[in-house]
C-alpha cells in the first residue's frame, strides 16, 4: 500500500462523509474536507449544530452509500459553471473566487453529490468501508476567529479491517500512556483555567526540560554554536520588516506601550538578525551559528490545544546560521547529523524526510526559490538520504527540510527543520565583507532539532510509556530501607550518588517495604536500591531497575559505578 493511495482513500472518505451529511441534514454548507496525516475531516456549517450522538446516524448513512458502490468521478468545468452549481454556498464561492487561479474548476461526483475538488480519489465508494468517525469539534473558516464558527467532523479510514482494528488497538494503548495522564501521575506539569494552553511545569518536569536543554547545548557547543538570548517583546515595526506581521498577525499577541504597538515574539529569528547587524561582519566570522532557547507565544485556537503537543507558549531550541553560499551544503549536513544524534540519544527513530517548496503566498522571486530548493536537494543526495518533495508547503521566506522522528507506536512527528532563507537577509540588509573587501549578502539557515521542547517531552513520555531513559528521568535512583537500622548506610549511598550528580532520593517513611516499592514503581524511578540488614553487614546493595529486573548482592563500589554509567 503506497502512501499516495492512503491519501486518496482518506480524501475520498471526506467526500463520503459530506454526502452522508448532505442527505441527512439538507441545507448544510460545506467548506473543505481534506485528508490528514491520521485520517480525514470535513468542516461544515449546519442549520443547527450537530451533536456527538448524530455521528451514529451519519456513520450508518455512510455505510449505506458504501454499499451503493457509486463510482467516484473527477472532471473539470469552467469556473462560471462552478459558481452556478455552488451559488448557495458562500464558502465554495470564496474558494472559486480566491483560490482557483485557472479558468476551470475541479468537480468530484458520486451519485447525485457534487463537490469542489482538486482530485485524488479511489474509484468507488465500495472501497471506503473500513472507517470510523472519531469526533466532532469546533473550527473557524480559514482559521479566522472573527469569521464563521464551523463544526469539524473527523474520522479515520484504512484499506482493510485488519489495519483499522490494529490502529484502534494502538489507540487504546495510547490512551493508557497519554502524556497528559502520565504528566499528572508523575507530577511533571499541569494546565489551569488561569492560562489555557500555557503549561505549568512542576519541579520534576523542569528537570526533564533542563536535561533536554543541557544535552542540546552539548550538541551545539561541539558544533561551534554561540548561544544568545533575545527579548520576548519587540516592536511591531520589526515584525513588519520581517514579514511576520503580514503573514502571521492573527497568531500573535500584541499590545500598545506608549502608543506604540509591540508583539510577544512568535519566532526568534528577527532578534538574531538584530544581533548580527549590531556591528560590521567579516567573511572570517562565517558561518556564524547563533543558538537560542527562545520562549515564544502563538495564539492557537482553543479547539486545537492538546496537552504539550499543541500549546500557546513553548520553548524552541532555535538556531540561525548566517553563512555564505558555498557554506550551505556543509551546514545542512552537519545539522542532519545532529538530528541523528538526538534521535539516538532519546531512543527515537529518524523517520521520513521531505523538502517543502514554495507556497502560494511566498516572498522572493521563483528563480531564487528554485536555487534554494536545489541546494537542499543536493545536500540530501550527498548524504544518500531518501526524501520526498512536498509542493507548496515551505515557509513564506524559503524552502525547508522537515525531518520526522518515529515513535514506538509508529507515529511520525515533525521535529527537526532546516529552512534556507534568502529573503530575510534582504529584509534586514544583512551583509558581510568578503575576501575581496566587497560587501556581500549572506544566507540564513533556520534550524530546530527538538522543535518545541514541550512537544518533545510529550512525545518522549508516550514513546517510553512514562519509563524515561535513566539520563532523562527526574528521579534516577530511589533508596528504600526495610527498617530504620539501614538509615546511616542509605545516607552514605545517597551522598556518594549525589556527589556524582545522580538524581537520588531516599524513602525513610515507616511504611512496609512492599508499599515503598510500589510507590517507586508508580513514580517510574529508573533504579530502586533496597537495603536490609544483610546489605549493611556485607556493604552490598540490591537493585531493581525500571523494567523489574533485579540484581542482588552487588558490591557498593560496583553498584555505584554501574548506576552512574547508566544515568549519564
């Protein structure tokens, strides 16, 4: 089964959903119904809001349409005819007028149901049997909160019942290890009504965040990066200069200070450009690699918020490499290698890679874009990396490489990104003096490896089912005593491990041993050291690891060495 055929299946399922709603709830206005990475949805404006209980009736009607074995045909008609067909649907008219640049429009037809569509379908509705509808939620037309409030019906579909059943089993497993549930159980983070979408990290959660940052600093220091910090709030004149105000204003938090408009930064890049321009630069300084753990804010729709996966405030492991044209390829290869290191260290797998090309609303001329895209392609080819092209999915200022990481549930997440940017050096008049003494325009490479640290925490919690690798675990060792007679020995071991910077706790509670062990297991501690009179007399320890494996009678010296090695 190819990925493209799965996309066609999902897209066709969205049309099936729309036809069922159209038959059951006449007068519903339809907007868009795309395939997604996990399934499909359709955004609609019904005469009266649908309820979750309506999904059952919609499902039954979809199944009925599947049995009709309707052929799915795609053809083109003049735009004037499309306007007439959809004249009662303001959303389709909007698409026809503002998004279709040609004189013709695509139409998908199954039975008596017509929809505006670019194409990409299965041949018949009979191929669409293995689906379920998963939910109903709110959305807005074009994501504009000032626009029409819509309803989104979502679903999943697969080619076979076995694939669908396997997916549902994985979903059951995911529910058990949802990062929001684990975060509460492990006392890592929380969300509160005082700040919807803004995570509160607890002490143990901050250990994870700081440890991830420490490891990333190790990677960037070894690669010659220089860390900077830029202001959280900057003048909107800066965001207009960068183009973010034009392209991203609806997602920015703004305010007025002394009658001047400011914005909390949604990105870090303009601050790095100001630092670069703070003094004249020579070619000898290039490539200049500026890294920043930047705290950014983006106004996400409330319906899109999802634990740490989608928040309104997050930390990026950002970097901006200012370099000359002939340095681009080596920098891209170096970044790819850093992403591989991160994946291996965290226990994740490097997944698919794609190059996202020029979007419809892009800055800069097409020749410049084609040149940039070729450089990305050449760098990946040199490293023998397998990749695909995602047309029109780049940032407004340049094409990008997206590197996905794969978790234990076979889900892929876009974390690492490498964006090539010829536009911002023009916007900010960035220059350096070349070897001939002439001013030359540099290139900017935007880089992220984790992407969002919050999202990385969520991915790792679910991937490891809460049992984080020892180096990342907030509590690496817990020492458990059977009676008070082992307190002195426990304190000695605590001091030895603490000296080695191992995160260690001692449980001196007057609970039975089994209760202490169960508490440590629930907290998902990497190693539990159990001490009784025998261990004190022989200066040994018994160790139970996070997976339940037990080692008894280890000498204290060997136990300390083994634990320290595992925790680094």
